[in-house]
C-alpha cells in the first residue's frame, strides 16, 4: 500500500524536511481542519 508524501514525511528525521515540505504539510493540515470544522 502506497503512503502519501505527508505520511512519509512524518517518519523522516526533521533534518530531511525542507521548508517547502513543511509549508505543504501546514497548508494541507490547515485546509483539512477547515473542511472538518465547516
């Protein structure tokens, strides 16, 4: 079963996380939270 890039990032050391990936993660989490609340 393929894992999403977001799930893969969770298992990577923080040193491997680039600012772009962190921004994408925040954007995805933020949009997901808004969708759940709304």
